[in-house]
């Protein structure tokens, strides 16, 4: 089977090349490990101007927020490129531009959560991509790998926006966000002596009591509260990086 690079004949624009690679990864996620290095090398030769870097960020952002299930792959791709792209113009390097792009969407969170169905759907895709970025974007600090603090604060505010407009689709998005990041967020907050997760759970309990959401969604919310009370399905005594998986967590499938 020929790799992506073999099919690529050098007559494409940057946008076409990147989009083709994103589509290729969407169809064959297994190729990430084998082909990402070559992709980054090609980009390093090609992306030498600010505009090209902006365009690259936008293409990845669009794919990660419009193609179902690409948010995880998109976040892994962003993490890899943030460590391997050499261009770092005045206007910001890859990671800075990516976070700026997310910020644009983030600032509009309250309107988006109140918006029509299409607007909300786009907003939810953004929320879940940001969650994946929080989990996958590694910031190499002094000798250790850290997560982006700014994303942690962002996710907290996004939860607020979702719970402040407790329609079914917003609540389902909040549940997905918390199933994905709840254990990591709670650990990070606890480390700072903050009890934000208690507040989030309180918020959920209020929604279950008051909001006009469907029975199914109330059930999902209660299941989530249950999951959290079992320490997010983590077995005690394991390292904090043991995430809930279908094997160790009976609540993994709703």
C-alpha cells in the first residue's frame, strides 16, 4: 500500500496538500505514527511565511471541529506540530496561533450556547476539540511535560456557558466534556486547592432538579455524578494517569 507521500506529486498548493493529508488521516488514523514525521518535514520546507502558518492552523482547526471524531487526531497532530515546526514568526508560533484561533471561538461562548441548533452544534465540536487539546497538547516545561493552564481555565468557563443554557444538546456536550477530562481537571484543581469540581457537580444537581431537559439527559447527568463519586472510575492506588477505559469502568458506556 503506497503511503500518502508516494501519491503526492508536488503539484499541489499548500492548502491542497494539507487538506489531502487531513482527509487521509481521517480515513486511516493508523498512519499517524508512520507518516507524521514526513508531513512535518514537508511543512517545514514549505511553511516559511506568516500567512502560510495561519492557513495551516485554520485548515487543521476546521477539520478538527467539522469532521466527526477528528478532534482527538487533530489534537495529536497539533501537539506534534507544536514541537516540530521550526517557523516562529513575530505573529506567533504554531501553538500560539492555534490558541489564538481557539480564543476567537471561546470569546463567543455565551452567544453560541444560546444559539440555534447549527450554531450550538459547531460550538459543541469546538468544546470537544478544546478538551482534546487540553489532554494532548504537551508544553515542555522544566524537565516535565505540562498541560496548558489556559485551556484548563477555558474548559471551566465553557462548562459554565453550557450549564447556563441547559438545553439537552448543551448538557450532552457538558457530559461528554466531563467524561473526557473530568478526572484530569479535578486532579489539577485539587492540586491548587480549588474545589471547582464540587461546584460543577452542584451545578449538575441543580440542573437535574430544575431544568426542563429530557429524562434521558437527566439520567446521563446523574450517571456522570455517580462516575465522579467513584473517582471517575479509576482504581485506587494507580498512577493519576490511568484513564477510564471500557475494561476498568462500568460507566464508560452510557
